[in-house]
C-alpha cells in the first residue's frame, strides 16, 4: 500500500513524534510516498493510541533513570519548554522557594531524549491548553520519573486519572506547588505512583499503536 504522511505547518512535537513512530512501523510492509498515495495520514487529526519511541524502552528503561544527587545538590525539575507553560512556572517557583531554596527547574528547548531524564528528580507538565499534547508525560513515565501534570484530558488518560502520577488543576500555582513538594519529599507518594506506572507503561509501546494503525488502514482500504 502506498501511504503518505502529512504534517501541517507548525506541527506540534506530539504530531512529529507520532509521524516518526508510524514511519518506522509502516516502512517494512508499505511504501511511504509524498504523492499518489492510496491512503493519506494527516497528523493534525489522526486519532490513534499514543506511543513512545522504542529508544525509551531499551537500556534507559531497563536501568530506571533514578537521579543520583550529590549531597547538597539541588533538586531538579524538568519540563519541555513552550510558551503556554511559562506563566504557571513563573508563579510556581517563588512559592516553591518559600519552602525550599534547593529546587531548580530546567526547561528543555528540544524534546527530551531517554538520557535527558537522568538529570531530573521529577517531570512536570503544567499545560493549560487542552490541545497541548507536548508535555512528554508518556516518555517520563517510561523513563521511571515521578510526574506532576495538569489535569487536561490527555494527561488524565496518560496518568490513568492520577493512578500513575499526580494531577493538578491547570494554571493553579498553589496546587502545583503542593504536588511538586509531595513528589520530591514524600517518598511514599513517588514510589506508589512510579510503581503503578511501571506496571502500565506497555500501553505506550509502539506495537499497541500498530494494532490500531493496521485497523485504520484496513478500514480505509475498503
């Protein structure tokens, strides 16, 4: 089958990730083309299960990317940098520092690699827009990180309604502060969430997406 993959101008990182994963899943059995396709996959509105790229499941996942912090070193939070989250971060940091001065928040300007997660004590997605899928929450879960994320629909699904991570109201700096402090300084909370995540991260493996993708192609071909 000849398949075309279409990314809109200004495509989100989530769309780009999905396109890359599907390319790897499809190229063995189908011809990926830019014109004269039998089926076109438009990533602006393609509704398939979220997947995480294979590399996150290999060595980094096997050794679990828990942070080994030197005595006196700050606790480090990580997030993927985009405009929509900065106001919440700017409101949250002063609140964190009223309780602890040894917390820093690192914003990545590019998608986090599997190795990037080793430097973080917690991964934070303070998204405020329900259409913002670019929090890389699924990747953080696969990497074994405790996750604190805004309660938008995609994160409710990723974190299984809060079973595998901590959900907070979007844009609520007070609740986000409390959740981050719990993730960092209440080991029983982090352990419970990361253990639950470890038992369920297989849902993000590309083979799960492949099944849905094959069904979509079969239906479209009829």
